[in-house]
C-alpha cells in the first residue's frame, strides 16, 4: 500500500461478472497418484469480475477466482465476488495496522 492510498475513501465500481465451468485434465506425464490410482479430471469454476468504467488515472479492477466448488447461477457468482471483496478489506485492514 502506498502513502497516497492511506486515508483514501472507497469508491463504488460497476462490474461485469461472468462465470464458466471447465475441465482440467492431469498432465500427460502424471496420470497416476502416489497410490497408483488414476488422477481424476477436475471440474473448475472460474469467476471473473471486471470494472466497467474505471476512474481516470486508476488501474481497471480485474479479479479472477478459480475454485473447485460448483456454481450454478449468476447470483452465486456475484455472492463469491462480494465475499472476496470483504476478505480483501480485511487484508487491507491488516496492512494498515502493521
């Protein structure tokens, strides 16, 4: 955190949020685990939030989360972005306190 960011008020941002489920195959050279069982194909959900109209002179907000838990609606994807923003506020709080 830079000195110019300390004491700065929070800004409200309009986001474009999308989510997509995809499969991730194990690497070709690693198809078995340590117990000689086949490594399963992972179903991954990606959630991406991008700021629609960033403030001039500021970097555009872009957030991508990869998770192995299912999301089956847009509303749940929005909830995950909200949860991450709360988590990020906690991280910033700890940075200021140190």
